[in-house]
C-alpha cells in the first residue's frame, strides 16, 4: 500500500502542480504549442515508465494491475 501512496502522490504533483502550470502558461501565451506538446509527451512517457517499472518490481503480468490495485485496494 505504501508504494501506491508514493505513486499517487508523485502523479498528483506531476499532473496538477507541474502539468497544470504548463497548461496555464500555454493558455496565457507564455509558452508555445511546441513546448506544450513536448511537455505532454514527457508526462505520458513518465507515467508509462512508472507503470512499467512498477510492473517489473512487483512481478505483475500487466501494468494496469497496479492501477486496479490502487483504485480498488485489493
């Protein structure tokens, strides 16, 4: 359960404090669309890497199993 708390906390921070700020900056024309696209690709890559590593470390057969355990607390 502790690992899921760390994953949830880091995902929360990346999405709302990191990516949320990037979206606001794009909305107010502080950054370009190319930068927003690069930030989006980086975020998707980070989430994919985190799920993949969690799958390897815990020996799950699918990266979605970690998400299922997180949501349904099984």
